[in-house]
């Protein structure tokens, strides 16, 4: 990759991290004008579009990113978020599972899978996914909260309270 491309990606990422999404988008689009298949720009642009809740465009861009590199677990995870935003829960679950198959040590992807499973009222499997995420990252407060919701739905009130208390403590 050319040094100019790397600099644009770094500038775009820094802008995105600081909340300047317009600047980040300009950087990514400039990279994509010169290299339409740049997997990094495609993935980062997809994340930006998910953050803007433009899930349809995000899904298309992230699908293109997977053509460039189908082995990237982060892109599969991000695609799952786009599908979830489109209420395509089965597609989202498949994307999250693929991400986890590529790299099982991803608490965020496990939490995301749990959220999708909970959304389709499969709280038993959601609990398994949340618990797997928490084995990797015990201080994951959002995941503890999600776990508590699914535990409550399963009638496991005491365990739900313990999860909420831990989340609040964190």
C-alpha cells in the first residue's frame, strides 16, 4: 500500500475516533476513488455508515470488503451490525458466527451474537453467548447488562440481579 493511502486511512480513522465523521468519510472515499477494493477503507467506511445508522449502504460496502478479504473477523462482525440494523437477524447471526469461527477471542462479536439471539427471543442461546464473552472480558458492563435481560426473560431472576449489580459496579 502506498504511503499516501496509509496516511489517508490513519487520518480518516483519527477523525472517526474524534467524532469528525465527515472528515473520516472524505478520507475513506478518497482512498476508494484510487483503490476501489481497498479492504481497510471499505471496512472503515462500513463502520462509519453503521455509526450513522445507514445500514443498507454499510451492508453493501462491508460485503465488498469481504470480497477483498473474507478472512477478516472484524469485517464479518461489522457486517453483522449492519444486518442487525436492517432487522436481518438471521444474516446478522451468521455474520457474527463467521467472525467468531475465524477468531473465537472476540468478546464484542460474542456480545453482538447474544443481542441478535435475544432479539429473536432465543434467550437460552443468548445467555451462552454473553457468558462466553464474559469469560474473555469479565469487566464488559454492557454484556453483563445484556446477560441480565436474557436471564430475566428466562425467569432466572436471582442471576439477573447479580449480573445487573456487577454491571452497575463496573
